[in-house]
C-alpha cells in the first residue's frame, strides 16, 4: 500500500479547497443553528446566488470582477430578507421545511432551460475568474514543503485560493467571536433558549432573527465565491440540499455554538472521507479486501463516515468540542 500518497492526500484535504469553502459556509450555519436556533436548511441557496451573481455579472453582463462580488453579496442579503419575512414567525420545523423548499426552487431556476442564456442551464457558467487570478501574487509553479517523505504541494492557482480562503475563515471567526461576546450575541443565544422570555423583556425577536439570517447567509455566500473561483465554474446541482446537510454535519461534528467548531468539523469531515477512500482503495488494489471492488469504495466510505456520525450523536451529541446545553433549541 502506498502510504505516502495516502498521507499526502489526507493532509492536503485538511487544508484544501473543499475544507475552506464548506468551513466558511458552515460558520454561517453555526450562526443560524448554533447561536440563534434557526433551522435553516437552505444555506446552499446563499452559496448559489453568490456564485451565480458573480458569474452572471462577469460573463453575461461583461462587468468587472469586483462588481460581481458586490452583486453576489447583495443577492445573498436579498435572499435572506425574502426568506426571513414570511418564515421567521414560524416554528423551527416549519422554517426548515420552507427554507429547504426555497433552496430547491433557487437551484431549479438556475438549472432551467428557460433561463439557459443567463445561468447556463445544467452546464452552469464559467469564464469569470480572470479578474481574481490577475491579483495572484504567486508566480507560476508549485508551493509547499516536504513533511519527511510526504510531499505537501499546491499549484500557484490553488495556493492563491487557499490563502484568500483561510484569511476569510480567520476574519469570519474573529467577527463571530466579537459578536457573540457582545450584548447582541447574548440576545441571540437567549432567543435560542426561549424566545418568549426574550420577547417579554421588550426585545424585537423577529428583528434579531432577521439580522442573524442575513449575517449567516452573507458568510455562507463567501463559500459560494470560493467554490466558483477555485473550480472556475458554477453549476446548479452543486448547490443541492445535500450540501447544506454536509454543513450541518460539520457544525455538529466540531461542536455547535463554538467559534472554531465548524472549521474543525469541516477539516475532520474531509480528512475522514479522503483517508478512508485512500486506505480502502489501496487495500482493495493490494488484495487485502476481497468482498468489494474499487467501484464500491466510494459508497463504502460514506457508509463508514455515516456510521461514525451516528455513534457520535449517540454518545456525544454536542460534538467534539461542543457543550450539550448549546444544542437545545426552543422549537415552539
């Protein structure tokens, strides 16, 4: 078995593009679910409108890259307002139903043949990243180091995305830390515990929920930008409901209502997937495992990760670094 390749790909996954984009989006979910108690199952829609806002602005309208970023952020804010006005008065489970439906509506609009000239249909949009990579300070080549016999290198384009992505993660975590230590953050946590009690103290619960939804949605939209810039395209099926469920998995894995919980959860999630895939693939190829072939390895790693998450929820539902009291939501 090629352990050097397995370890190399696993370590790359710990800091790679998938970890970054899901980690950023999961920080937004943590604001919604972990701190405010909002069951928003439509976070993928915020990523989608941001990514498509950038792509359409640059490729269809021919406008500058930075204007596309602004359009994507404004689109995320508008989506939060449109979702929040009719749903934030609802109970937690109804909010989940409405947001997951809204996310599917957004995905199907992007995928529709009717708007193919704008959104590109099922093929999506591409060709909008030149403005971003024009700012790349890394000359062409590979960057990294050797960790003993294990090579850890990224090309200059990926390196630029990772630097920007991890800086955004650091900034978002710092902002969340400051906000949750402030009176505003304490009100959000109180709403999560018992919003009727907060309302009795004269606080506008709807307003605080709306602010939380907008903030978490805007942070989530940054993950959509990172996805589009790293892969050079946006495609509607990437922003399906399973994407949001992955984020919830990461938040719960790392620990809800913990500043670094979503980031650590994202790292662990992708490390486990890549490590299991590498080990199982090598074991099947070497003949150590004979009850399945290489085509079944992908499904088996999801089964094993899913089983591990079930055991985690049974024996430590608060996640690795979480507090069990932080996952109690007022669902009235």
